[in-house]
C-alpha cells in the first residue's frame, strides 16, 4: 500500500469523524434554534410549504455542516455562534426560494424590495410568510454588500434556468447556467461567514460550485428527464468522457485551493470535506451512468433506461465502499 493511499485512508477516517461530530452538534442546534421558527408556519400550512425534510435536513443541517465547516477549515478557525445562526437561517430561506422557482410560483414582491422595504411586503401564502420571517431574522444580524451581490446573481441564474425547459436550448447555454447556478450559490453561502472573501477564494468557490451543481444534476438525472429539464447530464451521450472531465474539474479545484495561500494542512482538510460530501459520491454516480452505455452500444440513451438504472442510491453498501475508494484514490496535495 503506497504512502499516498495510507495518508488518504487516515484522512478519510479523520474527515468522517470531524463531520460526524459537526453534524450531531448542528443537528442539536437546529432543533433548538430553527424548528421553533417553523412550527407556526407548518401548523398553518396552506399547502405551499415544502416538506420539512427539505428545509431542515437537506438545507439547514447539511449546508452549514458541510459547506460551513469546509469554509472554516480553509480559514483555520471554528464557526462562531453568529455565523452558525446566519448560515442556518440562510439555508432555510434558500430552500423556500428554490421551491418558488421549482414550482414556478414566484412571490409578487421583487428582489430589491427585500433589501429596502421588507417590513412593507405582503405575503400571499404560508411559504412566503415563512420566507419573509426567516429573511428578516437574517437581516437583523447584518447583510453585507457581498450578500446582496451574490443573492442577486443567484436570482438571475435561476431565472435563466427556465430556458432549460426549452428542448432547443443549446449545450453552451446549459453549461453557462450550470456554472452560474453552482458558482454563485457557493459564494452566496460563504457570505454568512465573517472573514473577507479574497479574489483567490472567490475563484476557488466559483469553480467548486460548478462541481457541486454537476453533482446535483447527476443525482437528479431521472427527475430532470421526467420533468423535461435539460441539463448536461440529461443531454449527455458519453458518460465516460464526463467522468474524466469531472476528475479534471476536481484537479482544478485542488490547484485553486492551494492558491488561496492558506496553510497546507487546512487546505487539505477543506478538500477532504468536499471530497467526502461531493467529489467521491459524484464519481460513483457518474460511473454508474457510464456503465449503462454498455447496454446500448457504448452510447448513453437516457430514454431506454429504467428508473433504477438512472438513480444512484448512495445508501447501498457497495456504493458507500466505492465512494470511500474514490476518496482514497484522489490527490489532495499541492
């Protein structure tokens, strides 16, 4: 067994332990801090609120636990109480914002209104009421110019993503939307943390966001295909190429991470958190999709595959093992 493999096995164990502790700590925090804020809205739900799982687990627990801790690893000091609160609130109202776009049911109020006259805004639904409540709670803690910048850019990227419902949308347009949605989303979540975003970190997170968005699209390929959403994954004809391109993207992220001039130890911790949560899991999914091509003459033909063949279940022991194997096989050194 090579030295790199041994180091990465130890890195996996360390990352698993650190994220496990962080997950349990933040889960307890969400139960005390966020759930009471949600109770009134869900007791009066008019049918517009997403399932609690989406707000509480998919966003308000996972985003601060994974991204929040990755950001803190990179800067080399722990999350403050104020940052934990802001990241949790930000993740919660982001879940509602995504739901507005997913169901094409945008509120009547405009984006600038949130920053200039939020107390005057009227909400039509319990979903909008909860969104404004959480946004106000966040605003009290302070909104930076970077928050406004990236929130606006995400909003614009989400509006552009409506073009992905058009069967004639070009791959170049899809690629641009993918980069913008992913890149600006990560930079937006970063604004909940107090240390300044350097130019080097901005470039890193924008590229990392592309990796995250591609991961989302890979795991959502069946849902998107059935919904008529055109992504780089639904339009792909050869996933063996996508696997190699994704590995190249990971290598770009590694190089950009070391250009942030942070200490190597903390850069490596940052990369290993992202590998544990995103890179290695995505490689499992992409390789699974690539294997389907063997059934259709080496060409990926999405219409011919079953739901089971398009959904990558990461709870299966074999996929967990594959993910660990990919984690161990990646290079996290400069």
